[in-house]
């Protein structure tokens, strides 16, 4: 993990930011996600490298996404946590089979 004083690489995400959201931040993100539809669906194959890559691309483009996970309750929680860890995202909320993920966009590089 990078320390706050270390300079960030221009193409990397803000990995210094705490993954713990305040209740106010979480409420704002949940409100923004309300109108969204799931952009990725995780099915029988589970968490494959292709699924992780697609979620990574979606987070890079949209910052806040919904993911539909077709598994039992315990499986959904563990898949969601694993997915968030692999894409350096934060789980905002879980509702049934839908997971809301957020990852801040990278800061623009100073030229």
C-alpha cells in the first residue's frame, strides 16, 4: 500500500484513498446508483479473469456500477468482496443479488 506522501503514477488509481466510506458518502453513492442497471452479470462460472477485466473497464468508465451476482447468499457476499478487492473498488451496498461498486477515477496527471 502506498503512503499518502508518495507521488501517484499518472495512470494508476487513487489507491491511497481509504476504502471506508462515511455514511454521508455512502448515501450519496447509493442515491446515484438508484437509477443504474447492472452492467456486469456473474453467473455459473463465477469470478473469471474476463469478468474481473470487464468490471475494471466499467469502473474506469463510470466510477459507480451495479453488478448482478447469481449465487447463494454466502456466495454473493464472498464473490462481491473478492471482486472489490481485485479491482481496488469499494462495496457501497448490497441489495439481494445486486452489488454496488465504486472506485474513484484517477487524478489527472500534471503536465
